[in-house]
């Protein structure tokens, strides 16, 4: 291996970027790079960017301004620093990044980061490299497995990409333009990575994709596998105690996936299913390909299969043309369903998307007011769900030590943070805990005896 070099990777946005950042580190490790926690002494700085939210590109340019100063300081000491912009802003902005920020040596889109070593070598020869084409080859074929010690150090929960891209073309969303068309990884490759993660101590796998429940990968039997079938096979891997998946689209919530929630104990009773709006008129304008009644019927089928399931969603307020009546439809849906958690955002125009060109954009003040009202309702719903778990006896996957001596912390099946005091408990254990108290950001509990699987019966009444 060549002399050790330091790389700092700063990742923005979604879980896919978190996964991609780890895989970038895996690609660079054989080239002699070790990850560091800050950019201050890094030979290579990678900004792994997200383009979903408003002013995402401007935040990147602001960060690049700070890195320009850092690069100058290091150069004055005879130290070289290479700056890479990766991810979805890189894909969307391309050569504009190197024009506006000459400090950048390399721009690489999310489908090409497996070529990082060669691209870095080209940039160090003096070339300003921009690689944003969607390559014909599958990047997953070229990604090395992380060493077992590295994977173990990353924790007992891990993301596993099974699908990328989206074919839905919601009118507010840049994903089809930055991540490309839907692509599903073959089952055998997913299983190989999952087994490596389990062997390194990972106990919880979260399958991720821009539209993960549209998964349609090639199976070892020659058939096209659905996400439900893939989950069934992953649940058979020794050491994998928990399975999750995100993010899903209502149109792809098929019968096999709903059945998996009924039949697989390892599949956690938590579903993040973005709806975005409760107004049929706005849903049509968003090109969501479902209406509010269809969404409600999906939720009914999921709850019939798994009565104790916790529901989460995404909401956009202030979409162009949204009226007070449209917004009230959203509030009605929130009250009708009762979400355990949710994410809400003000609509922000994304360049190149159809909604950005509409001439009925709403004033920021209106969007802010509606967001505050919606978020208050969602917060009330979340607190009500958390209060309903007090007295629940359930299993907690221990992920880390708590803030205080003797305290441990982990996640409930419903993705809630739970803290408790216990002796002789190790990270990676699953311990039975009675929830005793709720806090602003987490729950508190006490260890109890052997798990008697009361979870479904107790939570079914929530």
C-alpha cells in the first residue's frame, strides 16, 4: 500500500448519501487513504452533496469558500489538498461548479464514484475533471467490500442500497435527473453484502433506495424478485435480527410487501410512506399517481396485516397553487391517520423541474405559516404515539453507550430512541425493556425479564 493519505468526506442529505460516503471510503482505502474527522489536515476533501432542498447548491458554494481558505493555508505549508464535489449537486451543476469555484479539482456524479482513484489521478495531473455521465457499467460491480474491522467500527446498524433512481417524475423532484432511471441490484449481490455485514456484527439492515419498494432485481432462480421476496430471503441470514426499508412510494406498495409485514418477525413494524399532500388536486399537480383515498386504503391494508405498525410520512406545504382548502385536506389526512413521526417541508423550486416553472408560486409567508400549523399537528401526533408506548414491554437493539455512566441507548422496533440503565449489556445485544417515561427526543425504560412477545397485542390498540 502507498503512503497513508487522509480523506475527509462530508455527506449531506439522505440515507443514500450516507451509504455512498461509506462506499467512497471503501474505494479510496486501497489507494492508501484513511478517513479523518475534519478537513483541517486532509489531503483529500469530498463534499457528498444533496440537491433536494432549497439553495442546496448555494450551501455547497459557501462550504467551498471555506475550503478555498483551507487549501491556501495548507499550500503555504507545502501541503497539497484536493477538493472533490460529489453527489447530486455535482450531477445537476456539472462544469458550472468548477467555473464558479476554481478551487474544485474534481466533480463526480453519484453513479461514477467507483472511478474515484482514476479521476483523482487525472485531476492531479492538472486537468479539471467533470464526470457526470450515467455510465453503462454497474458501479456496484466495482465497489470493494469494507474490511471486517472497518464494518464493525461503523456500528450494529447499517444501510444497504438495493435500488437507485426513480421513474415517477414527481413535478417537484430532481431525483430522476440526478440519480437516473430505476435500477435494482441483483439478489445475489445484495445477499453477499448483507452476509458480509452480518459477519462483521451488523444486526439491523435498512434497505435503501430512492424508490425502494419498486425493487425488481434479478433473482438466483431467474425470476424477477420483489422487495417482499428479497426481505423474506434476507430474514434467513444468520445474525440479522432486524430489517427495515426506506423510502417508498405508495404506487409500489404491493401485496407481497404487505404480506412481508405480516409474516416476517425480523421486519420491524415501522413504515415510512411519503404522501406529500392530502389534497387530490395537489397530488395530481405533483404527478404523484395516487389520490388521498388510495393512500388511505393502502394504510388500511398495512394495518390489517400488522396492527401494531408505526407510520411515518413526508409532507410538502405551499406547493404552487395550493389553496387553504387544499391545505385543510392535508391536515384532515394527518388527523385521520395518526402518524408516529413525519417530516414536513416548505415547497422549494428545484431548477429543471416542471413545478419550478409554474407562475402560481406561493409567498414565503404563507408557506411558513402553513408549515408551522402542520408541524404542530405532527408533533402532537408523535407525542401521543410515544405516550402510548409507556408500559410497553419490547425489545431494544443496543447501539451505543448513553450519556451517563451505566446508561445504554438503542432503538425500539418503532425507530424510537430509548435510553436505559443496565449492567452486563453489550452493544449489539437485544434486550427486553419496559418503557417507563417519555422525553422530548427519546424514551426511557428499564430492563425486564425474557421477552414474551407482547408487542403486537399491546400496540395494536394504539
